[in-house]
């Protein structure tokens, strides 16, 4: 098996130039490579290559353009992460409120198996999830100020406190195994079908983790696909083989989900922030158009109109 050898900054510059990248300020490029890591920066090369097969940059591509896409993705990831955390906090609060109101606020009450679906094929999942949540109480209960306060003073941790130490993934899984009537009551707050919300929570959790680990975001595609929404139609998104070409398993699908989950003001603010960094990227690109990046993101040209639409159920 071939091994990857360490390359110093001079050698990294030489490789980039060999591949056709224009580097006018070598000292600047070396400083960026040192701080940002050649491997991570190189991950943004694909839109600037002559083709998928050729390992050559489009003639005239500059180091600054490559770095501008890197910075755009970082800014976009930070905007998404900030708003995904808002959604995570909201859904945790809503679920804990609804379940505590119905089943009680002590773990011996709200963690009873009978509080969840009685479908035979889901019982193993129910039991496993209850064990996960009890383990979180044991492991994290004394490591967080709020949970420690309740353990020390009351001897239990209410669900609205426990959710603070539960991952988004565990909360999404908990929603998926609730009784049907409980899922519908929670989903109705978002004007969504319960099964649709369950699908959305999986996608949101995956993107939240991707953002937290600073992976490349702009061209990410999800394994799960969202259903057609009124927004696809209102934006006149084109179809190919009777399927919308944008907003199904790409970043615009995430934006559509967030349209449902954020308040109108929150979504408007997020959209304005995204629009600003897109304009900034467009200014810094010269060998390719910003449209090429938006296409990889799944963003239609009129994507900003989404902020002006009412909630989908209200539209209907």
C-alpha cells in the first residue's frame, strides 16, 4: 500500500502550481496553507477543475478564488449551525413540555415503556432508547450544572432538563417511537405531518453533526429525500423525469425544512445572511460563476423568494 508522504509548504505550493493554480503571492498562500491545512483547502478544488477526470485547474484559477470558496463554506456552515441549534433547542423544549405534561416530570414516570409506541416491531428500539436515556442520566447527570442541581436537591431530573444533555439524534429517535397521538400533537405545532417531521429530524440531526465537525457543506447530499412541498411549486423549480431537480436531498432541501422549523423572523434573518455571503463569493470568483456553486448547493436562482412565503399549511 502506498503511503502519503509529508509535504512542506514549498512542496505544497509546487503541487498546486503544477496542477495549474495561479499563485501570485507565495507568502500569503503559505500562511493560509499553514493555518488552514492543505488537505482541507484542497477539498474545495472540484468546481475549479477542467473536468472530473483531469486533475488540472481551469486556466486562470487563482489561489484566492479557491480560498474564497473555502471561506464561503465556513461562513455558510456557521450560519446553518447557529440556526440548527435554535431548531434543536426548540424541538427539545416542545417534546419535553408535551411529554412532561402528559406523563409526569420524574424519570420513573416519563421513561416508562408504556408511554411509547406499542408496535411489536418497535419494542426493542423503545427499550434500547430508554436505556440510552438512563445512561445519559448516569454519565452526564453530575457533569452539568442544571442536572446536578436537580439530582442534588430533588433526587430526579425532569425531562425538560434532561434534554439538554441528550443529543439531537437521540431526541429525534425518541420522537420516532412516541405514540401516534403524541407525535401528531408535536408535529401540528410546526404545521407538519408526523411522519414528515420524523424524516426532517433525522436530516436536521445529520446536518447539525456535519456542521459541528466542520466538514465540507456546500455540495453535501443527504441519503434521505424530502417529499415534494408547496414551496417547490411556488418557486417553479424545474423537473427532470417528473422529479424536482432542487430541494430534495441537497442543501436547499435543508433550507426548506428550516423554513418549517424557524419563525418567520428567524428564517428571514438567516436568508439575508446567506444572501450576503453569496454576493461576497460572487465578487471573488472570476474563472467560474457563483451559479455553479449554487447549482451544487441545489439553490434555484429565486431561492430568496422562499422567505416571503407563509407557512406551507397556511398557504394551503
